[in-house]
């Protein structure tokens, strides 16, 4: 009887130790996440702001982002994307920048505009969100270097040379892979090379997310500063037009740039689109019926998500797949060339567990579980970006 009790006590002690160790590990990742400077290089919530939403209010269930959830997620510096489709103008870009400025003025205790690394550090020290500006789509400079310079004066610190549409001076990944462009029409024109050179002079990061392969290599031949890849993934894992090949990843590392990973399920997981297609085929009658009633795609997907929550949840890839993309880059070129560019509020699906900006700490937890050191995690979360940011300002 005594022996059995001793065994029981030993098991209990082991269980208590294990629980304590687990609790300690949980605390460690939260503490590490809090200590690190987290920079997300791409968030599209300004689209929702332009539609009338106020990110100083709780927008849970409506957006991926709001000020309270940025705080919960430990986001220290957020690049707010100034985006439009191919119809967007310079004037519309300025309107979006004005809208961000208005938000900052209404919430001076929670956020501040930042245009350099020193501002980010100041925001961290004051417990505020550093709000930075990135312009997504070179068409918004309207082929005018003066408008590029005006965007820089207004605080824009990167320009994504193309969106899915090409500009008159740079071709996009979507257009270059469409089969419709002759080789002679691909890449940067002489004016496009002027844009890159002027951005180098201004200290404005050249963002090569969305650009075509020829444009990418033209940029690498022209730029004198490290490039930014603000929200792209790994082609070797998922060969979609927007992802970087291993050769491109090596070129970014050689250039001293940094690749920030996009959270979109369709860029991460080669099986995501087939899963969605199978799901839609299985519910074709319901979808067709709702369409005849005038429902738009967003409303239909919301209905299906509420009606079949488990099935819709299982369409999303696991969080581990995002880490697989990160691991691939680290194994290929090292830990100094990777970061996070969520594309929250610009995407329709993210990996499981990443339901919004509040969930960033789970990435730190997974990085620790994969054996990354605290120093390397701090590089991934923001240190690598800050290196590139400073190098462009020099």
C-alpha cells in the first residue's frame, strides 16, 4: 500500500512539474513577444476605414484589425497599405494618407505616425502603435516623379512598384505570367529605372511584392539599397505567380533585403484552392439559390461559414504551414532575411488560429517550439526589417 502511494506521489509530482513547465513555457513566449519589436509590413485595413469604419472601435467579426487588437497582438509598428485597384489615382492615395492622419489625431494616446526607425523606437517607449505608410501600386504616382516625391513627403516609406496590374513603366507578376505580354514588353522601362533610383535617393524602400520576374531582376540590377518584399511567400512550396523562387530569395539575401511573409491561405497552401473548389461544388445549389436572390459573394461566404462552421474552418491551412515557408527561407539563406507581412484585411483567408492581429503571439510560440533562439525570433519579428529600413535611410 505504501509502495502504491509512493508511486502515486511520484506521478503527481511529475504531473505538477510538467504543468509548471508548460505554464513557464507559455509565459516565456508571451514575455519574449512583448520584449520584441514586432513590425508588420502590410495591412489593408485602410480600405475599411475609407468605407466608413473606425478602427478605434471594436471591429471584431468585421475586420482583422482595430487599435485594441493591435495592442493585444503586440504589434509595435504597422505599415498601413495605401491601396487601390488599377483605377486608383494619386489623389485617392492622398485621401487614404489623410484618413490615417485623422485616425492618429483622434487617438494620440494610442498611436503616432512614424517615418523612420527612431520614431518606431519612440512609439515603443511610449506604448503606442507606430503607424507607417506603404503605397501598394506604382500606378498611383501616375508616371510622375514629383508625385512619388510628394508621397514620400507625406510619409510613405515604401512603394510596391506594381499591384496585379502593370504600370506603363513596370510589369506585374500577374501580367508577366498571363502569356499575353511579349518578352520585349516585360520589366522596367527607362522611366521605371528612374523611379527605383529616385526611391533610393529619397530613402524610400523599393517593394518587389507583386512585380513580375523580369521587373524583379531589373530592380536588382538597378537598386543601390536593400529591397523590401512586403507580403509574399515561397514558390517552391506553393508555385503561384506571386511567390518568390529560390533564385529570387537568394538574390534578396545577397542584396541585403528582407522577405515578409503573406498570411493568405492561397499563397501558403497549394491545396487551399482545390479544397475551396470542392466545398463550393458540394454546395452549388445553395450558392446558386442565394445568387438568384441577389446576394453578393461576401454575403454568401458569410452565410456558408455560419451554416457549416467546421467545414469552412477546415478549408484553412494549419498555422504550421506559414512556419514551413519561413523555415524554407531560413534554411536557404539564413534567418536575417525574413519577416512578417500579414496582408490582414486584404485577404479572405488566413491559417487556422490567425483570426486577426491579436493572434501574432501564436507565431512567436510556434517559433520557440521549432527551436528558434530568442535572438533569431527578435530578428524575424522586426529586427530584420529595422536593418533594411535604416539602410535605406542612409
